[in-house]
C-alpha cells in the first residue's frame, strides 16, 4: 500500500479503538470488529425491508390481517415494518419496540435457529416472565417447542404473548446460519379457526419462501 509500518500501526490502533478492528493479544493480528459487522447488517436490513415490503402488502391485502417483518436484536426481536389489519378488532405491534425472544411466534422463529450457547445465555440471563397462562416459561418445554418449530418450518402462538391474540411466523433466510428476518401474521384468536389457521400457515410459508428467494439472489456476492 506504500504506507509505512509506523503509519499502518497508528491506523490499525485507531481503527481498533473505534471498534472497526479487534486485536488478538496472543497473535498480535487484527480482525474485523463489531462496527464493520454492524454496518454490513444495517445495509442488509435496508435490503430485506425493500425486498419484503411488496410481499407484505400483498399478503396483508389477501388476508386482511396484520403482517409484519421482524429481526432479532440480541435477546429481543423488533418489528422493522408492517401493515395493520383494517378489521375493527385486530392485533397490532409497534414498529421498533423490543420484544422478548420467548414471546410469540416471531420470537420462536428467531430463537429456534440461534446457537445453543446463545440459547443457554438467554435462559441464564433472562427471566422467562409469564404474560399469559399460555406463555412458555419452562426452559425444557421451550427447548422442545423450538425443536418442533425447526422441524415444521413455521411457528404458531396461541395467546402466549398477549391474551386473545394469535401469531403465525416463518423464517426468511439470507446467506447466514440464522434467519435474516421473520414474516409474521398477527390475528385475534376469535378469527383463528382450524381451517383459517392452516390457510394462513400455507400462505406464510409461500410468501416467506418467495421473499427468501429474492433476498438470497440480491444478497449473493456478484462474480466479476
């Protein structure tokens, strides 16, 4: 690069101090820091919203229920964007609010695919608070439920986070080992009959797969 060792050292030290690099004290080598990953994550989230919004609108029009897109943020998940149902009686979620991972269908999707060490840390550091009689607060039962979610490819919540509210969620995949986001339908339990439940499961799997295909295509590195 034509940069002297002294100048390179100062640059590396400054970047490490700002979080762009991390220095391994044993090998003295530098590696990408959290800030770089956060910047990449930010641009990925902009992409996932842009890709998902037409599908969210179409799914909301088709079901007339509330449809949201969520991402995991540490021990919480956040609704990035969405459309509320036009029914007078509906279930809604506030964009940007942090929600505990063990609550609701979306939380199950995000939690089902995290590393086992992250799950153990969550259980150790988080009080599994009871919000309704249906909230899963037993770590063993929660682990079993998350395994079922992984096997089925979708999550269902029947009044676990909030009374009389139901949720159906499916993962949207990128190129990572965890879902890039989750597609969620929220609906009052009074409208969630058995037939309706299966109809919405089929729809959310269909639309989450469509978003995944387009997002992976967009996210895939281009060969020069």
